[in-house]
């Protein structure tokens, strides 16, 4: 595991502790997400993080 990944895992573990189980995070990106961003979103379990890209936003707003 790289230093970078370890750092973010620590950050996310600290962030998730005070959140109630029903908390949902929303992240929007017009151009999509990197593989690293998607991987980091898995560290937030059991909280859900919804990652919407441009096509999904367009569909939701129509």
C-alpha cells in the first residue's frame, strides 16, 4: 500500500466514525471519476457515497 493510499484510508476512517449509518454522501463530476477516486469511495463503508457523472446528472435533470 502506498503512503498516499494509507493517508487517505486514515482520513476516511476518521471521517466515518462520527457519521450515523444512514448518512449518504453525494459527489458530482461532469467528466467522470478516476479509478483512485472510486477505490477511495469504498473506504467509507457502511456509509454510502453516490458518485454521479455527467450523463447520470443529465438524465436525472431531464
